[in-house]
C-alpha cells in the first residue's frame, strides 16, 4: 500500500483508532494483521516469502541462544543463507544469469540456465536486512532470542517501515511492542505534523521533479549538457524529498501510536565532505553495513591497504543492495573511491576545521557536485547512458545532432522549493523550527499546517511510487 494513496488515508485512521481502542494484550495481533493487509495490498502471494524468512529466523534465534560453539555458528549461517538466498533468487538471479550468458557467449558457449519470470517483492532488501540484524545480534549476545512468535513477526513486518525502512535493530523495536502505549494528544499531534511534512516533500517536491527528470533521462541526447546538469540536480532533490518524505511519514505514523523509529536522514546536503554525507544519508543502512560488514571484515584495523579494500567492498555491496544493475554497482564503487581519496587527502578533516565561510562553501560545492555526479549512475537506465550524460554535462555539449532540442518541463520551477526545504530542515536541526512553530498562537500554528496541507493538495504532482520501494 502506498502512503500517498486513498487506500492509506482509509487504512491509517482505522488502524490507529483500533490500536488505542483494543486491549494492550492483543495490540500486537492487530498491528501484525494490519501490516499483513498493508503488504498484501501489493501482491498477496509475497506474504509467503515473509512468512518463510520469519519462521526460519525465529527458530534460528532460539537455537543460536541455546547452542554453543560450532553448532551456534551453523544456526547463524543457516539463517543468513536462507535470507540472502531468497534475496538472490528474486533480486539477483536474472542479473547474474544475463552476465553469465554474455560471458559464455564470448567463448562460444550457450548458457542453459533459465531466466526466472518473477517480480521483485517490494522492500525485500529492507526487511531481509532487518531480519538478519536480529539473528546476528542474538549470536553476538546483545539481544535475547524472542520467544513470542507474533512479536517477532511484527518486528519484521511493522507496517510503517516494512517496505522502505528505516532498517531497525531488535534492541530498539522488540521492547517497544511490549510497552503499553497510552493515547497522548501531544504525541499524536507531533506525529501527524511530521506526516504532513513528509507528504509535502513527497507529493509536491519529489513528484513534480519526477516529471522533469523522467523524460530527460529517457532521451538524454535530445538535451544539452546544461539542461542535463539542471535535471541531475532535480533528481538529487527528488530522491531526497522522496525518500526522506517516506521516512517522515513512517516515523510520524509510528509516533502517533507511541513507537519511536530511528532517524534516517540528518540534512545530508549540508555536508562539506563525503564522509559527512554518509553519516547523514540513509543512516540506518550506512550503520548496518558498518556494524555487520565493514567492522567484521576488519575495518581499518589491519592496515591502510586492507582498510581501503574493506571500504570498497562495503560500497560495491551497497550498490548491489540497491539494485541488480551495473549502474548501481558503479554508483557504489564511485562513492567508495570518493571516500578513499578523501581519506588519503585528509579533506574531510580539513573541511571540519575550516572556519572560513568561503572555504566551507567550496567544500560544500565540491561535495554536492560529486554526489550529483554519482546520482547520474543511480538514475540512468544503463551504463552507456550514464557516461553519455556525464560527458555531456562536463563538456556542456549542445543537443545531439539530428535530435529535436528538448524543452524542460515547466515543473522544473519546483526545484526552487528544494533548497527551501533543506533550509527549513537545517534550521529545525539547529534551532528547532517546528518546536518554535508549536509555541506560536493556536491561530498562527494551525494556519501554518492548513496552508501546508492545502498546498500539498493543490500543487501535488502526478502520484509516483516511492523510489526505494523497488529495493
């Protein structure tokens, strides 16, 4: 079920009201059922995939906790293989098979392995990683195995963050499902306000910018390098407002019921280094890779060369996590190279020490430009289009000969809203903008949110699926 749909406008109030009306002892069952309905709205049969991984990890957690030595490691391995196996079949089988066909074809060998005609379940990478964090934490002794099957299933399926995160840890979520959440008008109001802000970012900024980006990236040769640069900036803000808008709606809808999800964004486009950017962007995924891949690989504890290799492995895997396409692999590898070079040059530390406004402005401009350059690979349909677009941007090339010069959609004007959103969120981060709004007179306070809601309805773009639903 899409957050920006009529179905959700019906689902959310019914689910929330019932949550507070029902006795605490059955609320977990209500939320689990509601989460199943939420996910089944897309493709009901895919609930079986979730049921399989939930059952495997529930049993694995108990067996890991009650075992020792080699048997303990084997149960963890079985859990990881089951989760990664499902992910590989649905997300990577055809990608690997296509590349295998190409490689074998170059040697004159026919690939007999069949392609699979299956669709990728929405949010598979998200709930797979969340499930894996549970068994790993149990193995490390940092989380007790959950004996209540329904509570564990809810941990994986909790509807606000089921499809696109944030990727939660068991230590945060499992205890919350046992706490009696009473109705708190102030907390409910704060959650609803956060949802309204998320809807505005998604439906007004992201969806309108999507209408600018889509036709240009479909036919990049019809546009000059300057226009491609503008549209790439549009995509940078589109993906931020789309994904952080989803996160705001997720955090807000959970907050209404009394649950606290982790913050997934922290004004990432204010960053003055790539290191800082990755501390602020998709925080739940970045910390997941740090805790469960980078540090277990050795981090930077085994010398500089090994540290560089580990960093590159993490970012290449991160690219693959986003999608089974070489464009995502290159996007991830490019960010890995950025960080390796930055670390070698010491520019991250230099940017942090820079007190001059001019020096910080230059550091910010370089960081934002490099992030946008990488976004080209993330958004382009294929690798050749990616390099073509980058080449045209860097050379400010005119429209390709023979191509009708493309005009940008008038919705490009919505790009002007993006820095306003960034500024408001940055101000809120430093000085509590929305807290200050809450201190205004009732008339002024409600007028602000009425205008925000009315503006969302009036200026909403053509409804588009959240970008990260495909991952």
